[in-house]
C-alpha cells in the first residue's frame, strides 16, 4: 500500500491536544501512513509539537504581533492541499475551526464536527461517531473516497515521542487583515477540556459564598470547578466558560464529581466522555444516580468537606 499522509492542523496554544493527535495517529497507523502536523504560531509551539509522536512538522513561520489566525487561513489551506491528505484533523476550538473551514473548501472535503470516536480502516476510510443536535443524539458516519476533515475536542493526555525536525514553509498572511485592539473581558478563561479532574456544582448550592466548599475539594483533587447552566447564566455565580452542557463546555476528564446536580440530559451530554462520574445528591431519586459510576446520597455541605479533608490528610 502506498504511504498516505494524515494531517494535524494546530494553532498557537493547541500543542497539548491529545484527542486530535490520537485520532490522526490511529488513522495513520491503520493505513500504514504518516502524520504531518501543520503548526500556525510561534516557533516554540512547533518545537513542542515535534516531540509529540508526529512524523513531520511544517511550521508556517513566526506570525506578526497583530496578524490574526484567519489571515493565514488561505495559505495554510494551500499547504495542506499540497500534501494530498487522506484525513485532516483540527482541534474543535475557534482558531482551529477558522483554519478547518478554509482547508475543507480548498480540498473539497466534507467537515464532520463534534467527533467523539473514530475507527480507521486499512483502506484509508474512517467510521466516525459524533454528537448531533447539541449532543442529545449520536450519529455514526462512514467516509470513503477522499479526504475528510474532522474537528475533535482538544482535551486528553499526550505522549512524548522522538523529536522530529521542524520544517518552515511559506504561508503568507493575507494583507489588510490586522488586529487593531484587544480588550480583556474582565474574567480569566479556563480550559476545562484540558482538566483531568472536574468538580461540577449545581443548584444544590445555596449561596455564592458556599463555592469555597466546592473549590476546596477541587483543589484537593488538583482539578477545576465547573457548574450547571443555572449557576452561570441565572445566578452568575461562575463565569460562562465553566458551564457544562449542550450549549456550554463538553469535557472528558478522568474524574467528574457532580455535586448538587440533578442529572438532566442538558447537563449530562457535556460530560458524556468522562471516564468516571461520581454523583453527590441529597435526593435518592435524582436522575444522575442512573448515569454515574459511584453515587453518594447525602448533603453536599457534609460530604464535600469530608472528602476534601480526607484527601488533604
């Protein structure tokens, strides 16, 4: 079988993308092919990617301080098209999507978003499972006969490999597109997708000041705090980047602790990829107990401090 190229398109800040990298690597191995990473961003990012088990790294050069990713989309698409890829994988982030759209248009490739699982075949085809309708349903599709572009959640661990050389390629940004101003939003963004442990809190929390109970457990676990939609959009107790659900964050941590969360589908689709779910709820009939791996019927105000104290000890 002729060697085939599988392309991983990465943007500054996307180096630790275990999910997309794993998909590209598995597809390449099944088809006796290679993985080429096309990196847009500083040289340091390209050097980091070069040690993540890829076969080749193409770096588009040092970007200017005021050049947005979108300005390089057409040039990056030409670079990818020149590789004649079997499969193109991009992180499901804003910058990754900007490049993915341009690559798909240039290569005439279908775009499959919200991919949760990929089964590659030796003939280069792939069977893809992905979330649809906001995550309340899953669809399986089979792609043959040409390149396909997948956007994959960026979370998950990466395994260092033997570093490969970084090759610089010409991918000039389109003139006339520059960033004129950046304004801080006033809140610190959190990348829940990269967290190995997440502690989610729901309407079982009685007051904003009580978040300290949740934060203590998250700190003891070395994880991040998240919430259900009402706490972010109704009470404004946590920022929207910490909201997990259909229209919020979709995460796949090793451990998800849900405290005071009933377990409605709108929230649970956001943690469908979690390896272990632990539920803590005072209502023994809460729907979440039918969807968790371990459940504790009890008052979160008693259970969370006890767990935190045990971990701290």
